[in-house]
C-alpha cells in the first residue's frame, strides 16, 4: 500500500491524474516494456535522445489517458502493474529523469519509455508496437552460427548481475558436474534439487558446514547410505552428528556398527541412544549406563531387553527411568488400577498401555472426554471397549475409533464419524504396512472410509481388481492418489485426473509423468475446448513444429506455456513469448534453448531476467564457467 501511495503522489507531481491500477491481463506487460526499453529483443532504431510532445500526443487517447509503470514502484511485486492515468495538459508530463518509466497507449500501439543507463537516460519511442515486435522477432530468429559464436565469445563483457547468476546457474540442466562442484564454493541453494552422485559426494565432503548440510536438509533428500555416513562422520558438532544420523535413519539409510559406536562414545550419547537402528548388542550397556537419560532411552527397545535388564529398569532409582520402564512393561502386561492411579500424568498410559479389564471398562465411560480421546487410538484396547467408544457422544472420538486397524470393515461402516473430504490426507501407517498384502488391499479398497481407501491408493503396486475398483472410486482424491503413487494406474483414469490436477509439490507433474499416461492419439485434443487438454497435443509423437507454433498463439496462457517449453519452438516464437501477458509464460520462454543468442545474452544482463536466463541450457558450458567466475568474484566481495 505504501508503494502505491508513493507512486500516486509521484504521478500527481508529474501532472497526471490516476484513474486506476490495472493488472496486465491480456495487455502487453510492463516487464516486457522495461526489457525493450533497455534494448533487449527490441526493434532496431527505437532509442531516442528525448521524447517530445508529439510522441506524448500519440500515446494519449482522446481523453488524454494512457498506461504507465514507474521504476522501483513495485505495484504487484515487480513493476508489473500498469496504472491508468489521464494527462489534461498539452505539454510533456514531468516523468523524465529518475527513476524511469514505461508508458503504453490504451490500444497497445504506442510505447514510450525512459530508463537510467551508464551513459545517461535511454529514451524509447515505438509506434505500431505489435507489428514492429513481430518484425523484430522474425529478424532475431534469423541469427546465424557465426553471429551466435560472436555473442557467446563476448559474455560476460558488460553490465552484469552476478549475484543473480550465482542464484540460478545451479538449475541449468547443461551445467556439468565439474561446474556444479565449483559452484559449491559460491552458492549451495541448488543442492535442494540436486541428484547428481558426484556433486552430492563433493557436497557432503565440503569444508563449509552449510554446504555439507544442505543436501540433507531438504524435503526429499537424495543421499545414498554412504553419503549419509560421510555427512555424519564429517560433522564436528556432536549434537548435529546425531541429528544427521536421525535423519539418515528416517530416510532408510543403513549406518555401520562402528558409526553407532562413535556416536555412543560422544557427548551426545543420550540422544544417540534413541536411534532406532541401534544394534541390540549396545542395549545391555545402555540399560546399565550412569546417565538416567540413556537408561530411559533403552526402555524404548523393551522387547529386545533380557528379563534381568527389564527388572533392573523397573526398579531403577531414577523416577523418569522407572516410568519409562513401567510404560514399556505395560504395553504387554495389563496395568492394574493401583499402578494407573499412582501415575502423575496418565495420558501416555491411556494412549499406549494395556489396561486391566475392569480399569479399561471404567475408563472408556469416563466423564472426561480427554480420557476417552486418548484411549481411542490405544492399540491394546479390548474389543468391548472399542465397541463402547464407537457410540461415544463426541464426534472426534468416534472418528478416531473409525480409523482403528482392529475394526472389520462392517464395524467401520457402522461408526458415525466426521470426515472432511477437502482436508489434507496422510497415509494411515497401519494400511501402509499392509501394502504388500494383496488380500488386505482387496478388503480395504472396499472400505466405507475414504481415508482407508486413500491409503490403499498410495501403494506402489496393487492387484488389477483393486486398481480397477479404486480407479472408479467416487472420492476423486482416491483416484488422485492412485495416479500419483500406483505404478499400475490405468491410462483412462490418468487422463481423467489430468483434466483437474496438474501435479503437487510432493508428486510434481503427475499424472502426466506417469509411465501409463497415454502418449499417442493426443493430437485429437488440439481443438479441445479445455486448455488443459490442448496442452497434451504436443506430447503426441506425431505432433509437429507447426503444432507448436499454433499453440504458442493459443488464447489460454497454460497452453502457451506448454508451447514455450517445447524444444521445437521456433526462435522467433521464443522471442514473441517474451512479451506474453503472463509472467509464467515469459519465464518459460526465457529458459527455452531456441532463444537466439543475442536475445539470451541480453536477458542474462538484465536485472529482472538474469536469474532465469542463466538456467537456459543453450548457454555453452565454457560460457557458464566464465559466468560462474564472475559470480564467484561478486559473492566473495559481498562476503
């Protein structure tokens, strides 16, 4: 809001009356205007020494109105909104000078701009804007091999944005392992999505702890067991060494026994004692350790402890150890009333312990809903008590009981439960444990509870009859999960899901990237009323560059973006799409390898596009190395 007020004040001082702030919509975007004003992918001969009154008259409509954006007044976040203004005078609006502006006639035909430059302000005046940009795109698309070589030989050789290059270069698919390993000394953010073994090997062995930790501190780490072990061993902090060991165990890495020896010998022994993969040979020592935190941790492995060790822990001198041992003991042995009554905080016992029958019968009818709520998920609860809780007056308690693994599907169907079909779903652990059991999957796929069926759909492989059933499920999230997770999902269902789902953060580009997704016969969707279906036409192996060119002019932005990412896009169309009204289409075009080198080099040297442009795979590897050298120098100065 502050930027908007400041902008409106500046425009008023320039003699302009604000009419309204306008999103680009289908208009020529301010971002493209800024780029052309700086001379990137611009028609020849547009730069002028000054903008005279005649040009301003051509800009304004009959009411004196036009669109304007002012540099560094970032309405919408990137100088990306037009402001519609009215100029009542006959002279020149006082917009010249700092900070710079770009203006567009309401019919999109005239563009005026002035931006700061190294040699002073650069003024731009363009009429017949669409026609002249079309001519410029065609001319740029005729670039020769010799011209391309000349362009790349000069990069980087003028005003640059090396910090933006450092941020983006790691996402360039043409970057070699050698370059990415060099990049580790400059910028490590790219490691979030990196899956290259040689680069990850170098990262976990890097002397900078920020670099070492980055591959592990991601949504889905791609480290091998050996790389996890290297990361743990290289970490000087005892606490963080155990932290990385915990992460490694969570992600299924196998840690060697001598690493467990080292972790237990360090100052973070108590935390290391809680590692789930700890070899059983260490348990006697942990159960007899001088540190009560270590002895308490040993209780988590109760079933692996010999009877004498259990007796010792149950009689431990430390209250916390005795409590941990008591709770572990009563996961198998029913807890008597007097033991339960002596607990200062009975919640953990309610959630996990087996209870004596008479105590359990009393508690499931307790007047305190918190007591019944804790019991609802207790795995050791008896069948009669479960039946009582299925009739509980509290909706959330009945809903928790409805998800218990010990219910038959007939019993589950009889429970009145609340379920919000729009809420985020997580796979039920007990269903996931049964994913390899075909008979269990058949039974659970017929469940009345959507969350049970959704959990079944997350299996990587399912019997054909189960797949067929889930593919027809009335709950579309079941079908979505089947499309995302199950390798056996059928093509017709994947196509149906595609009509309303474009991929999630955890499963990007599914269902389109599913191996069973149809690849042939998609050209029939070229004229489909749905833009989502028209996008698919270019996936058909029979599609041609002519199809790409046609869809690059589609009325829907998502279709144009699909064309913008196609390697068959013509160089001229790639340049045209840099002027698209939608930012995500322009951003995709910036990354297309068919962009002419002269245009791409200009984008590399522009503040607004440098980070995206450096990811373009058409940049030759030697040029990427020179760019990285420039970025490394800039980062070193900043540090």
